[in-house]
C-alpha cells in the first residue's frame, strides 16, 4: 500500500523529519538527487547530453544537486537556472554555489536549444507551485514539450497542481516522474496520469507523519495488498454460508444492468444471488443468468415480498436500471428504512436520492454509494468541472457528512470512508469507460459485502479488483473493443495462488 501525501502533509513530514531526527533539508535534497542520478546512471550512457532545468526553489535545488552528482560521475551535463540568484531558496543557493565551485555556470536559457540534448530534467517547480505559470516560463515549458526529448520530472511535473492534478497555466509532459518518498494526489488525479509518465517512488528518508482526524490518510492499493483480502474458502461451507445478495435492479424498459450486476455479485464468490426486478425481465435474466434466483413485480410491488427477500439477504444492491418512477422511489425508501442490511446504492437509486439527499442522514449501517461524476454532481449540486478539480475533497466531505463509503468513479476513482481514510485507485484503463462497467463494480461490492470480507475496506478493494479485471480485459480485447461483459469474464482470472492473488 502506498501513502499519498497532500502538499501540506508532505511539508509536515519534511519538517518533522528535520526537527525530530535533526536531518537537515540539504541531506534530504542530496538523497532525492542521488536516487535520480543512480537511475540515470543505470539507464543512460555517459555520453548522454543532459540538461537540468532549475527553478529558484528547492525543486531547483534538487535539479542542481543532480547536475553536480552527474557531473562528478562523468556525465555530459549542463543546467539552466530559471530566475535571479537573489530569489534562490537557502538550499538552492548552496547547490548553485557548489556548481559554480566546479566551474559550472548556468546556460542562458534564451540561447539554449532543447533539441540538442538527449535528456531533460525538470526541476522548475515542485510542490511549491502556488499560482498559474505565465510568460515566459509557460512558453519555455511548451518548447520543452515540443522538443520531443525524454523528460524526467523531479517530484512532480512542473505546472501540475500536486493536490488536484489540475494544470496550472502550462505543464511539463514528463516521461518519468520521481515523486520523493510519497505519492501526491495530483499524480493520480486530474491530468496527472497523462503528464507524469512512469512514476518512481524513491525512499529518501522522510518520516511518515502520524495522521489523525485533521490529516486523513490517503492510500493507493497495490496488487500485493490483495493477498490478505480474499481468505480461503471454507472447505465445509455451503451456498448459504458464502453470502446471499439481493439485487434490486432493472425496470420495465431496462434489463441489462440487472444481469451484469447480479452476475458480478455471484462471481465475487457469493453463494447465492436473488434478483428483484420487473416481471418483463424474467425470461431474459433467466436465460442470460440461469444461476440467479428471480423474484418479480408487476404494476405494483409488494412490501411483504421485498421484506422477505431482504430478511434472506446478507447484503443488498439497489439501483442499476431501476429508473426514476414513483414505484422505484417507493422501493428505495422501503429498502433504506432497514438500517441493519449492508447496502450498495448505485445508478438510478443515486439519482432518486439526489432529489432528497437528507434521506441519507437517517440512521444506517454500512452503505456504499457508487456515483460517477454526473451522479455526484446531482447529489451535491456542484458542477462536474469543479468536482473533477476537487475530487478528493468532495469525496471526503460527502463520506464524512453522510457517514457512508463513497466511491467516486472516474479515470482515477476516489474511495472515501467516513473514518477519514481515502483511497485513490491505480488499476484500470480507459477501456472501462463502456456501458455497464459500473454495474459490474456495484455487483462486486455487494458480493464482497455479503461475504463479510473486510467490510471496512471492501469498497476500495472492490474498485481495485474491478480495475484489475478491466486491465485483463483490455489486454485480451483491446481498450477500444472491450465491453462490460469482458470485465465480468476476466473476474475469475483474478484468483488465489498459494495465498497470493494473481492475475493470470
Ligand atoms: N523540504 C524538503 O525537505 C525537501 C524538498 N524537496 C524538494 O523541494 C520542493 C519544494 O520546494 P519549495 O517549497 O522551495 O517549492 P518549489 O516547488 O521549488 O517552488 C517554489 C518557488 O517557486 C515560485 N513559484 C511558485 N509558483 C510560481 C509560478 N506560478 N510562477 C513563478 N514562480 C512561482 C515561488 O515563488 P513565490 O510563490 O514565493 O513567489 C518559489 O520561489 C519539492 O517539490 C521537492 O522537489 C526535496 O529536496 C526533498 C526534501
Ligand atoms: N479512463 C478510465 N480509466 C479507468 N477507469 C475508468 C475510466 N473511465 C471509466 N472508468 C471506470 O469505469 C466505470 C464506469 O462506470 P459508470 O460510469 O457507472 O458506467 P455505467 O453507468 O455505464 O455502468 C467506473 O468504475 C470508472 O471508474
Ligand atoms: K518538477
């Protein structure tokens, strides 16, 4: 599991390390530069022409320290200092003076042809970027990007907001990013994934900070974390003991969502799935998914029937394809009046809730909400572009205010828990932007909930596994051709192998 630190958390960790362990910032800077120079030495020949672009802050200090180390190691390296000497931070000034002592002075940037270098190092801005980049640096960044040369970004590509992933005026498009010690949210959110390239996380000796109510922990799951998630299936278990899922899905006009979500619930390992749907769907669901139990309603639905199904179930999923009719609203109200049943609330159920979000405030147990950005916009009244720039904050606030697990689906899905812990998902790909993909995720969540597998963290793990299945589907079919059924089909490939879950 990787830690993700916001700018203020990264700064707090730096200060803490310096104060508690008496390690000066210069030592951390040296280690940051060493981690990149070791990498360059492994990957590039000594004749490689390298240009380090250095701003006046500590990010520039990192780049100048790197320039010195590479020079001492025999590389053909130069640097451009992008700003007056008078603006240099304390540590950057020391790095600059050290370079001068080796006889290395800064190239004049206006006379520098970026194309004449084989590798460019971006140390213009790091986490200290505080406003939009403007002329002339914005044009310079454009020229670096247009040069077509590989770029290694120190800490974060210059111009990327480290907290949100928004591009601030202009942004370096890096082929590789060395994020020192901790990931930053902006590397995964917003434009981060498209401008960071391959991300490295070198240890440079910064202490992890203790995090509490004021500092929520943000994490990224990795494949190894799944080892402890799915426990061995009890050899003596039966279909009743492996969890029963009630899926309230589909309506008179819509059927596919019910099939996809209920199949995902069963493929998660749950013992039984019962679909509660409109009678018109019985034949289609029975044919497409003969393993499902099916209970149907017609023009009117029966409270007794759905209550009986809820009493039977260990978890419920409500929403995919239920529409926004009065009937759907009544069913949703009834289902949510049972605080004991763990529930996944998806799709149309979220749209219905957005008409009266206060109903989320009534007492409840485990509720997982799975909005995409459009549904989140309706739930919160905020615009989609605002939400995209504030995904982390929006998800954390919603989870805390309504005491629900909030899965905010996007290219990088944010899962926020009411306790303050948040996950940014790193699996998955753009091929998953295909109709029905979200239904599969909702079914997975309900399936794991019914099995009572690590209920606290189940939402984040389901998102990660869903993304892994999407990656397998993309490998097999291609991102353009894969459909939600391919994600379903890939789920069984994520299997246990000697205690470790591996994608085969
Ligand atoms: N501390 C540690 O222990 C370690 C820290 N490390 C490194 O330090 C980095 C953080 O360094 P930092 O705080 O000095 O900020 P940095 O990103 O260099 O930029 C600040 C300068 O930019 C300026 N500026 C901002 N926006 C601007 C704009 N749009 N256009 C123009 N100017 C703008 C700003 O000016 P001001 O806002 O004050 O006017 C200031 O002069 C971090 O990312 C990592 O690489 C590593 O060495 C590991 C150990
Ligand atoms: N570019 C992308 N990269 C990774 N995952 C994506 C991307 N686009 C969409 N997804 C994932 O695909 C799923 C789409 O869900 P949703 O929008 O609810 O689809 P639907 O309503 O059609 O089922 C979500 O889990 C989302 O995180
Ligand atoms: K940078």
